[in-house]
C-alpha cells in the first residue's frame, strides 16, 4: 500500500518540468548529502567513541563557536548572488551579473578576514566561558583558520547554483567528507591501538579543519573557472559602479540576510554554545549527539532549499505564479511524507541505535532527540518557508519574524536552560521552528493569493 501511494505521488509530482528540474538538481545534492552524511555520521561515531561525552561536547563547542562568529559577519552572499546574478542573467545583462558576483566575492573576502580576527581575539574568552577551560584557547584559534579558507565560498556556491552546476557542489561535498573521514579513521586507529589513552582532541580538530578547507577551496576554484567560461577571462573587470542605480536595493538585501543570519545565531545556530554556557561540555556532548541524530530526518530534505531557490527566483521574475504554487505544494508533500516515516523510525529505534553505535554513556541524548523531532518535522515539511519570501522580494519579513522569535527565545533560555539543561534547549529549538515557520508560510500564502492564476505548462 505504501509503495503504491509513493508511486502515485511521484508520478503526479513529476508531471511539471519545473518540478522535474528541482528534483534533478536536488538529486545531485541528495546523492552527495547522503554520501557525505553517511561519512559524517561514521566520522562522528569515531570521534564520539574516541573522545567520550565530555571531549565530544568540547569539540562541538569549538566548532560551533567559529561557525557562529563566521555567520555573524556573513551577508549570506550565496542568496544575494542567486537572486541578482540570476535576475540580470535572465534580463540579458551579463556585465551587471558579473559585477554582482565580483562585488559579493570582495565583500565576503573582507568579512572573512574580519571574522577570523574576531575568532582569534575572542578565543581566550570563549575558552573560559564556553569550554570552562582557558587551556584550550589555542584550539579555538587553530580551528578558526577555517574562516580564512572560506574566503568566498558563499558567493561561489550561489554562482554554481544559478548556473545549474549542482553536480560540482555535490562532488566537492563528497570529497570533503571523504578526506575528513580518512584522516579521522587514521587518528582513531592510532589512539585506539598504537597509543591508547592519548589526548586526541587536537588531531580531530585538525582533521575537520583540513577536510573543510579542501571543500571550501574547491568551491572557490570551481566558481572562478565557471565564471570565466560564462563571461570570458575579463569578467572580473566588470565595473562595480554599473550597479549604482541598484545599490540601495542590493545593500538592503544584504543587510536583511545578514540580520537574519545574526538572529539565527540565537534561534538555532548556537544551540551547543547555549548548553555549554549554562551547563558545560558534558551536557553539550549529549545535545550534540541528539542534534546529529535529528539531522537524519533532514538529510534528503536539506538540499531542497538550495535547489528550489534559483527556480523560485526565476519563476517570480517571469510572473509564473502557478508554477511557484505547484513547487511549494508538491515540495511539502515530498518532504513531509519522508519526514513522517523517518521520525517514526527514530522514535521506535533511537535508544537501540544510540546504545549499539555510540555506547550506553550517550543514552541521555534520547529524550532530547524526541523533543527535537517535533520541530524538525515541521521545518522539513515547510522547508521553503524562507526562500519563498526571498524570491518574492520580501527578505525583511522573515528577518522580523526571527527577531521576535529571538527575543522570546533569549528570555526563555535564561529561564529554562539553567534548570532543564539540554532538554530545555531542545524544547526551545522546536518551539522556534513551529512559531517562525507558521508565520512565514502564512505570509507566503497571503502574497500568492493576490497573484493571478495561470495554466501550468505541461
């Protein structure tokens, strides 16, 4: 019965050419995401067993701190590049498209350098208040080098998306994960069999640093190569002042996406840091595992926003509203159906999975996993809630929603996390997803209802 239902659903979804294109591009990314997630889970298992709960939590604290600082300085240039390079390409203005990519890349390079300086200077404070150990300051500074490797990775990713080079992104993601897995496997073998009892956390940090650096540099090289193919060798000479008339719009878009990313630091991107701050690395270790397992639900859905956003941006520029409605509706059907099945499996077999794969010491992560699955199920089903508003020219609305959610979440965090620890943090994250996504979906529906209906192309 389930197989027949899935067959009917897929046949109905793939009637539309736009849906088929989204699914094809998602398939590239999903294939990579599936392989990368499998390798990521395996390297996570090796790291968890090698480091123990406390060390695993400390690893998560260090990597999360760098990620948070990087996002604080980020303008989400991939979204700006997709929106405006795509728009000017559709309008037949390649010089302006090249100028947008050039400007985005330069701004990202400057913000990346600034972000690393912040990581380096703030590392002593971070070691003291999050890791509860000033001796690990150098570890924060070493891992922070990943920010410099990502000099223009966001702009490069957006460029490859808009020109349908999803397979390149997929291959580079797999190579990055493979490199990290191989290095961590070597570290695991050394400390388990040749030098048991040694402190392995710094080698593991270096393994993550090397793998992510290879991926970031690969994205940058691929985008520069493709830009030369599309616009010619002199594309980087495109004058930035050709964007003067659109400067206010571009700056406003960049500021809104930066504000949204900054607010998300509170809402969902700094979860492990909140737990580390209030309760220490041990509970951060439990919570890091719960988040990793909950992310299994998001594995095949995670590429959908990346593959869908360029298509939505194109359809809005062409005023093809029914195509957009179809993508949103049918995308939710695909993502929601998968998410329900996976969530059920994790609820039924989560404790067995943790006990066998990670060890009994990690079993306290299971209650947090159950709480997180509520929010992740909601987020998966309406994965398009933010990108739809960006495509519709409403970047400010999700930013305002996130700001309201952040104010509520900060207030509740000081009340709940000190008392309930990582379980309170899990409840706050799920609540954030339900609250913010409901408002974003409601706004998208209101805008689309005002647009005329058209016949969908075959």
